[in-house]
């Protein structure tokens, strides 16, 4: 039964035409026979250039196909460069109307065939994501680790270390995002910077653009802002304002509960604060070239004065591909706290903190 969708997809190529190029030669008969024969063992992708790729589909998300080849390693192929996809293996496929189908996957002529669905039932433009079925679920995970260091010796001894981790799990209907960044700087054995920030979100897509966030988590630590620990748990809703092959821009908002533990406070002042808050955020990604990606994230949190007041944070970053698995990353980070809580000696921390982080990122 798995061969039928494959045959339908190949036959549909001549009747529907190409969704990425209007004129392209049909595959030779020998190529068709070889693909059908091995469609349950390998996934096949035909590019608009006429080239065939054989390997494993890891995921389709954000209008980009992650494909692993034994010879070419991991490839990230833009939607516009794909002519056809043929796979006799089972995949979970989500469409814009919220429908999720599971089965062999075939894409051609601007249409998507999943299992025994009709060849003209689902348009390729309505495809949101493709993820492996449960038996290959580990391939839905993506992990990137970043490491940075700057060491000076001589008249001035200064060391700067930074480490980050970015974890993503994508399926046909939801995504899990976890990231963390830690910085530590010492000058002549005196620590001048020591902070940690981490966040995690779980999003469920109702449509291609609208998603619900049943839970989010943030952690922040910076003794120089008089914050020992700050925990924030919230929920929310988000929407993609722009979602093209090159640009993505989504906004989100929602309520949250915030608990803050201060490092040192004036006598008679509470050392902890628990209160409700509300956040608004914006996340933008732009593919400048095939090797350069730009990002800009901004978040505004409404909070009580006793917790430090309203907070703002922004991060602008650029990632340059060195190899398929190694990137050169540079980020500019800004934190603003409207009403910092005074230290025990009465001094008030600065409202704004700025930093630049330079790292090598390794995709595991």
C-alpha cells in the first residue's frame, strides 16, 4: 500500500507542474524505478536544478527542509529550491488548518500527498511542518552549544568567559525552545561580571500563524543588579506577523508570576518579592544570505516597583556559518530595570547593562 502514494506523486508531476519552477525535465524512467524501489529505505529530494538527493528527512519547519545525506552530511534546503519529495517512510505532517496526518510523504506539483490522501487534497503552500514519526523522534531535536573566551595577561589580568546552549524540539503541531547564556568576567582577580539567564517555552500551533503558549519559564541571576535569583512562570499567546522564506516576525504576550530574591538589601526591606506580572515580546529572524542569519529579540515585562519595576531586555545577534556544524556568533545584549532595589549600603545599581558576546557555536 505504501507504493501507491509514491506512484501517485510521480504521476502527478506531469499533471500539476512544478511548484518551484514551471519548466523542468521529467525524471528518467530508470530514476523513477530506483526511487520507488528504495522509497521505504531512503527519503528522496529532487532539486529545481534536476539533481536528486538520497538520505533522511529530519524536519521541515520555517519553510526549510533539514535533510541528512551520508555523503553531504546535514543540508538545509529552502522551500523554493525543492522540486519534489518522495518518501515511503512514515512522517507526521501538519497543515495550516490544524490537520495532522501520518504516513508516507510525497510532494510534487504544488501538492502534498500523505498516506492515502487524495493527490489534490492538500496544497504545498498550506504545509506547516514535517516531523519524523515516533520511532525516529530523536531527530526532531536540535542542540547548539556556544563557547567564548577572552584572556589578557600582563599589566592587566582579565578573563572573560561565556557559554550558551540552545535546544529546540519541533514536531508537526508544537515546539519546545530552551536557551541559556552565562557570562563571567574577572579583572585582577576581582569578579566584575557574573550572570546567568535561561528561558524555556512550549508552543502549540493552532494554525500556521497562531500559537498558544501553555507554559513559559525564565530564570535570571546577576548579583551586580542586586538579584540573586529571579524566577518567572507564565503563559500566553503568539502570532506570526511575517512568515516568509527570508523573514520571520512573531509577537507574543501573556500573564506571569514572578519571584525575586535580592542579594543584599537595606535593613527593614524585604529580601524577597513575589508578584504577578505581564509580558510583551517580539522575535525577529532574517536570512541575510545563505551563510548569515540575523536575529532581534525584545521583551517588556510589567512588574511591581518592589520587584524592581518594569523590565526590558533586548538581544541583537548575527550568526555566520563556518562549516555545516560550526558557526561564528556575535550578540549585543541590553538589560534595563526601571527601579533597581538598593544594596545594603544604600547604593542603587545602574538601570542599564550592556554587553557584547562573541562565541563559536557548535551544532550537536
